[in-house]
C-alpha cells in the first residue's frame, strides 16, 4: 500500500514536469530546424559557387582554341571541352562521361594508337609533348593533330588518369606534305637534269673523242698508205739488188783470179775504194737496208691495224694484234734516253680466240692505258739517278687470258710505278679528273676508256693499285657480243 502511494506520488510529479519538458523539447527542435535551414542555405551557397566555378572553368576550356579531355586510369573519359565534343560528334561535353575511344568516330588503328600512348604516359609517369597523329573527324574528314598528354595525380602523388590537349594542324600538315611532295618532285627533276647533263657530257666527250680518233685514224691510215707504196718498191728492189751485187762481186772475184796483175792504175783504184772491205760490207749493208724496209712495212701494218675503221656492228678481232700494234706505235716512248734506260715490256699472252668488238675503239683503250703506264713510270723516275733506275728497271707487263668459264677475255696492263693513292682511286674514271700535273693530262682518257669498255662492249674496266707497288688495269671483254 505504501509502495502504491509512492508510485502515485511520483506519477503526479512527472505529470507536473511534463509541460516543462515538452516546452524544452519544442524549443530545442526549433533551434535544430533553424540550424538545419542555415546549413542548407550554406550548402546551397557552396553548391552555387561550385557550379559557378565549374561553369567558369568549362567556359574557359570552351574558349581555348585547343581540344581538352581527361580520362581515368582505364582511359575512360571523365570530361572534355566543347571543341573535343564537337570533334567527337557529341551535342555537349557532358555526353563524354563514361565513354572510351572505341565509342568515338575514330578509326580502329587511331583508337589503338591513342590507348597505347595513354598507357605509356601513365606507366612512365611522364608527359609526352608534340605527338603528331591522325584523327578521323566526326564529319568524316581526315585530320591531323598535335597532341600533348600529361599524367594526372591525386593529393598523394599517385597517377589517377591522364589529361590531354590537342590542336588541329591539318592545314599545316597538308602544307608540309605539299612541300615534301614538291621537294620530291624537285629532287626527281634534279636527278633527271643531272642524268641529262651527264648524258650530254658523255655524248659530248664521246663525240669529241670520236672526231679526234676519226681524224687521227684518217691521218694515220693515209700516212700508212703513202709509206706503203715506196717501201714496197724499195723492199722489192732490194731483193734484186742483193742478187745483182752478189753477181757483180762474183765477177770481180773471178777477174782477180784471172788477171792477178791488172796494172798500176787499177791497183790504185782498188786500193782507194778498199775493195776487200767493200766486198765484205756491201752485202751487210743491203741486209740492213732490207731489215729497215721490213721494219717500215711492219710499222705501216701496225698503223693500219691501229687505225682500222669501226663498223656499225662488232666484228671479230685479234686482241694480240691490237696490243702489238699499239706497243709498236709507242715504241719511241719506250726507248732509252739520257734520263733512263729502256722501259721493259713483258708479254704474257694466253691462247685467245678472236673477240667480237669495235677494234678501233678498243685500240684507243689500249693506247690510253699503256700511255698512262708510261707516264706513271716516268713520274716514278723523278729524283732517281740512272743507277738507281737500272737497279729497279721500269717495267710494263701485258697479260691476256681466258676467264674460268671461257666466255670472257681478260687483259691486264701492269706497271711497277708509284701507284695511285687509295683516296682517289674511286675517282680515277671520273670525267676531267687526273692525277697528273697541270698541262700533262686532260682527265678524259680513262673516262672514255671506261665508256668504251662498259657501254660499247658490255665489259668491265677495274683498277688495283697500292702506293709504291704499281698499278694494274684489268679489262674484261665478252668474247661474243649479244645483239
């Protein structure tokens, strides 16, 4: 009963405090509502400022001439500016969010190139600047871009994506391509002009040389013809003169035997003319005259061989005859003089068949190469006395042989002169290049020789030389010319 009264008392007190408690709660709730409204207002202000900032940032990005985009670590687009969205064919930059390059109108190979570049920038954590790359515009036009990509970082410095910008350089790229194409055309035209100039120079050189050799050939052939007639007369009469002299000497000998005492007058005459010496020397004199006439005949034959006119097509020719005739014509340059002994010629001729060639032009090549060898030997003699030259005599070796497959003739002309420096050997066949002193060489001999051997005969002309060990020129000629 006492407990019940106590409970009733407490309940009565609680009822008396309830209005005050409710009033306090109401005031506190009112305060919370006011604070909530203030927080909402503050948040609204922050959101408004953030929206304004975002709009300002978007406005700034849209105002820039570059296209701007940014992606996450998976190369998924997080945003872009208006220029980029227009290139991608989007109505607004907001549509880019969540898309990737495969959703864009780019070509597949362009997309793969972009993604590969993204991975490279994020993995290396290093920017790539000035990337020249193609891009298919949403309008269907093929454009060219100059792109910059830099890695994006969080506050802790970790790579969280990529930021990219690019400019459309299609006009500049097209101008570069046009300039490149123009340069290529100019290079082609330059090459064609150089080729035409070279051909003109070669034709001019060949024409001058041909006219020169033609005039020389006509002169030599005319001289040989004029020499041949009187020499033939002398050579033919000397044979009879020898027989006549022999008969006369036999008669004189018989008279001496029959009339041992011819008288003082005849004895005086015989003593004056030295009959015994005359009988011994006159036959020798006639033999010597006959050898001289034969020598002139040989020279005439060599001149005709050297100056033989070329036909329109290659004809069979004995290479050894051409070499021998050329050496005979150069005999005066091989003889000994006050400065040096005779230049020794060593012939090492192989078994050769006739070669289809233009003989006159080929003789010209032999003349040029042998003349150069003689010039080189004379150059090597400078500063050496006669005894020193005799110790190491000047020599030219002419060798002929068949190639291993027997379809070519190889002709080697070797001297033991000073040789040719290695740094100029590659220019030795260039037109107007010469290693000789001023006034001693025109620089056309070897050039025209190579042209004759390679272009006219389909052969080869090469050089092997070492300073101090002489020079070798090797001619390779096909035995049969293909038409």
